[in-house]
C-alpha cells in the first residue's frame, strides 16, 4: 500500500520465495526488487546474483530484520544495491527505493558509535578546502579501506591481511587524515563512490 500510493512507483508483483522472485522479475522486467534475506528457497546471495544477471537486470534492495554488517557484506558482495532494516521509517524505505532505482547505493545499518544510519550514498565527504586536495592512498590503505567498508571489524581486517590490530588502527587513522572521513559510514560511502566495492 505504501509503495502503490506513490505517483512514481508501481508494485508489479509479489512472490513467496527466491526462485519465484527471479522468474517474476524476468517476466515483468522489474526496475527494483525489494528482497527479504530470509525468504524461502535458495540462499539470498544466490537469488541476488541471479537477479543481477538478468537482462535487463533490476536493482536489488534488501529489506531485512538483520541489523548486522555480516549480512550487509554478503548482500553487497552478491550484487545488491541497497540494504535497509525493517525498523527504518516508511519514508526511508521510499527514499532507498528511489536511490537504488536511480543508480545509487543506499545503506541503513546502525553500528555502535555511529549516529547517522540510513544515509543515501550519493555524495562523499571530502577533506575540507582548507586542508587542500586529499593525499593519494597507498595500496595497503586501499586494502584496509575496502575491508572496513565491507563491514569487517578491525580484528577481521587484521586477520585477513596478516597484520596486527594496531596496524589496522594506524591505517584507519591515516585514511581519516587523508580523506577527511571520520566514521565507518563515511568510509563506506567513499569506497562505493570510488568503486572499491
């Protein structure tokens, strides 16, 4: 009812499982698929991968109760364009649909210490003009940025790169200094804009 009430949106189908989702999206040429991670059928990541391989491929927006970076990472790696938790306000869901339909990425995920969940990823905060142009990143800083943006903890990033947590914290500080990005959400937005994910 919420979606159908919008002048720029139309619900073209509702389905019960992942297999039916792919078949229906193909039949109706859906622009956006709103997908629950825990629906019956194949794993959600498999359904997302199948959807993004369709021609033309719909944009996939995950709507889930899982406020967890592990699920977020899995969905984005599979090809989802957005991730929003069910407790988000209705207006935020509509914004998310519009953002992913227009080619953007939208993430609504509350992380400890972050106070700005659910921001559309369209503009990336940069270093202030007074700070001059952002400095180039080293290859290792890019690797750390990518892992943190994917939702890995400092410990997980350290394990993957075979370095200490202290080293990851140092790289994160350098990323913050070079790019003017403070929170994990800002790092994520930068990584999406820079096509690092």
